[in-house]
């Protein structure tokens, strides 16, 4: 296949690069920023895509961030590719901040409290919920009894507060990202158009100079032939 890798990634290597990309997160961030600025679209449409991608990363809809980023971007008439790249905001380095801000906001809105050690138990509760879900799916085809206790605890203590708080935090940070992105993108696109125009004018002048040189050379040759 044309686009097939020569050295296919192993599962371990893929997981390692997800946690720490080749070249580090700083290089990955600059790459995404560079690609974002060069998208062929208006600053407002790109910024709306960024809004969608940043917003969805604050929700607990893990595994569906790409899908919902695209749907929200479409609904907002934003740039789809920008929305996908903006989900980069949610990464292993920012997850703790996102989870903490979303959970704290959610518990505050619901009038409950974030229990001490709940963040440390977050991965365990996700695991318990996933195990329950898998067990209940298998139970449909076997004689085992369904058990929703892990999912119930996860929904009450994590998912619901995370979702409510994530919507509030997501709106705040996505809107902040939108208003920061528009002037930056507009300035970059204006500068890039200026550079392209300057290169075009330089090429035009160079072409005209060559044409003039050929014209003078032809005239000189003609004069010598007549003389």
C-alpha cells in the first residue's frame, strides 16, 4: 500500500508515543499550532473549530472526543480539521488539570463535595465501570447475573459531576481559546498574504528584467548585423 508504514508500530510503541510523542510534547504542540495557522479557511471558522475541540476535551466522553468535536464544529459551521487538532488540548499532561477543574465545578454546581482522594481513585472507578459494562454484555449470552454497582458508583461520583462541570469549564476555556485565536490567526494570515504577494512581485520583477535583457540582447545583435 502507498501510505503503509515501512516499520509498523507495535501496540507498546503506539501507547508510549501517545503518552510521550517523538520529539516531546513541546514539539508536538508547535507542530499542531503550525498546522492550525496554515489551514485554508477564515480565522472565524478556524476559531469555531478550535472552540469545538477544546470544549469537548473537558467532557468525560472519552473515546468519542473526535466524533463530538466534528459534530459540534459542523453545527457551528467551524473548520472540521481545526476541531480535530484542538482536541490535542486533552493529553496526558493536561488531563489532571482538566479532570480537577471539571470535577470541582460539577460538584460545586450540584452542591456536593469532591471527596479527598477521589482523583487518585479516578482510574480505578473508570476500570470498575468498564469491567461492569463488559461483564453485563457477556451476561446477555451467558447465565451470569448482571451487576451495575460499579457503573452506578461511577455515574454518581464521577461521570455526572464531571459532565456538568466539564460543560461549564469547557465553555469557559473554549470561549477563551476562540477570542485568543481569532486575532492571532488574522494577523498570521495577513502576514502570510503579504509575504506571498512580496514573493510574487519579486518573481514578476525578475521575469520582467530577464525579458528586458533578452530584448536588449536581441536589439544589440540586430544592430551589429546591420552595422
